[in-house]
């Protein structure tokens, strides 16, 4: 029987409890064996926005997921040169993982954009897409194959990375919005306090 593996792509700038709760809920609802978090490298739809260096975002994801043995973090996109495209990552994961059934987890608000993604028509043959949304904000995607997309309401999805960054910049706390270790990592590396980000030393 094929392993059922969730793939959670995202900038994770920073990763927060909404991401973790979503992964946990999808894992339980779809009987997944594992969820792989894939921090993006260079994301075409966020070109122009100041994003923390990939290594910082990767390490925050590692810290956030460390306590769950069924969560792992992949360096696939941050080590691939050029823009990060979901199609390339799903192809690479299929090749490296072998006989698996992939479930791509994303925010429901992202689903309408999928038709504009690179090689969109091929995506449905590589993974089943799961759109997560906060309770009371059901979104019915239009133009996407019904058998290729599922929707799931998830508590804690009101938390956003944008709000976390703005709170840090304003000197407000982000305790309990992100894992404790991530709060400490952000403070140690002085992330999000200005437009310039410290690079991670090799």
C-alpha cells in the first residue's frame, strides 16, 4: 500500500501555529503518514517583497516541527537555483519518495491562483490538493477539478505570517502565535525589525 504523504509548501516567513495546526488536521483527516514542509526558495508571486533569507526560514521550520516525528522539513526548494515552482517540487518528491500518494496542503485563498501556476494542468496528476480555511470562511474554488481538490476547515488559521512580521516590527509580542523556539530564534537573529535581514553564516 502506498504511503500517504502531505506536502506543505510556503514561504514560512515565519512559520506559525496556524501552519502546524493545519498540517496536523490534514494528517488526521486524510490519514497521512507524514507531512513534509517545503520552504520556498525564490517565489515568483512574491517577487519584490522583502523575504527573510531561506536558511533562516528553513531553520525556523525545523525548530517548529522538531517535536513531531511525523513532520519533516525539506531543503528541496531552497537549494534549487532559480525560481521555486510547485510543479518542479512535486516531480522531484515523486522521484525521490517512490511509491507514494501526495497531498499538497495550501491556504484555500491560494487555490484560485493555481490555474496560473507553471504547468497547472499536470499538477492534478501529481498530487491531491487540500485547501485549508478558517471556520466560517468556506471557499468553493471555481475552475478546478472537483476530484482533485478537497477543502478543510482548520482552527487557528486566522494567524498569519504577515501579522507576525508586523507585530515584531512594532515591538509587539508574538508568543503563542508561533512556537517558543521560533520566537527566540527571531529575537536572536533580529529578524523582521527592519528591511535588512541578517544572513546566516555558513
